C-alpha cells in the first residue's frame, strides 16, 4: 500500500512540476497570405503579422508616408475584423496594460492547492512512510508554487516591456518615413481583415485589407 501511494504521489509531483512552468505569454501566430498591402493617396499600409493569446489579439502593421507632407496616425481608427465579420476597436495603452497585469493572479495557483491538500493527506495516512512521502511532496509543491508565481510575474513584466517597445501609439509620420508597431485587440479565434481610416490631405481615406 505504501509503495503504491509513494509512487502515485511522485507521479503527481512530476506532472505538476511540468504543468507549473510559467513565463512570458506565448503568442500563437496566424498564417497570412504573403502580400497584405494597400496604398492610397501615396500612403501605404502593410499587415506584417497577426497573433493571439488567451487575453488579447495583436496586429503588427507598418505605415509608409510617401507624400510631401506629414500624415497623422490614430490607432483608435485601426480596426480588426473577427471570424464573424465584426470590426473590433483596439485596446488603449491603459487597457492592454491592465490585461497583461491581470493574467497573473487570475486563478488560485494549483500548486499551492496541491501543497495544502498533500499536507492534509499526510495527517490521515496510516503508514509513517506514506506520511513522510506526503510531507516531502507538500514541501516540494509549496516551493514550486512560489517559483511559478515569481516566473509568472516576471513573464508579465516582459510582456509589458514588449508592449512598451512596440505599441503603436498616435503619431505623426514625417514625409518619406515608415512607422511600424503593434495594435492590441480583444482576443479573437481568427482575424479575417482590418480597416483603417486616416485623414490625408484633409479627407478621410479608408484602407481595407482582407486576410
């Protein structure tokens, strides 16, 4: 009995240790056609990539100003179309920061629950050997829970660094320059297109690209 219990606990610990690794959010990238470019009024927009996580979707775009005067870009006017054909308004800088920070601590750490449960189980196990194994397992789970939480917060910090480096803000693009960055949206299962409205030469010009 004690041998079976000990082996079972060790197997559980091994599985949980593998599950408990955390870090920077992994982004799943959507496969896109090679040419996603539209040019109007000597301004070009290129979609470079679409990625998604559980908490947000992100679009990487570049805008080239080939006009003789500056062009103003407002990220609030760059929309992402989801699989149902609806256009989504992008997150603001504050909103995406909140999403990144909330991804840590949304749920009770299963490693902590496992540590408490295993420690409680040690009290009622009939065999001293089983109790010793359970207590050692509880200690390992508790230590791993702390390490996983630290890694998760470090991962969120790296997400914020990436956002700060590449977030496409409201900019004026000088003549002859290209500006690129990420625009963040609510999570979508599949992005099917984008639409951007820019004021060029005093007129609103719509850019639409289907994926």
